[in-house]
């Protein structure tokens, strides 16, 4: 954690945070797709 919560984050930290967010979104989308496919499948 940053010692100063108001300190601007570094570009590297921002990139890691954005990448983690994108991975989480991709996992959620994949899970939803599987659930929908399982529901629609005969």
C-alpha cells in the first residue's frame, strides 16, 4: 500500500491495476458465457 493515499500512483502501478481489472472482467465474461451456453444447450 502507498504510504500516502493521496499520492499519485505510478504508471506501472496503474498498468498493473488496469490489467488485473481486465483479467477479472474477462473471467466474469467467460463464466457468464458458460452459464448461458449451459442454459441454452439442449
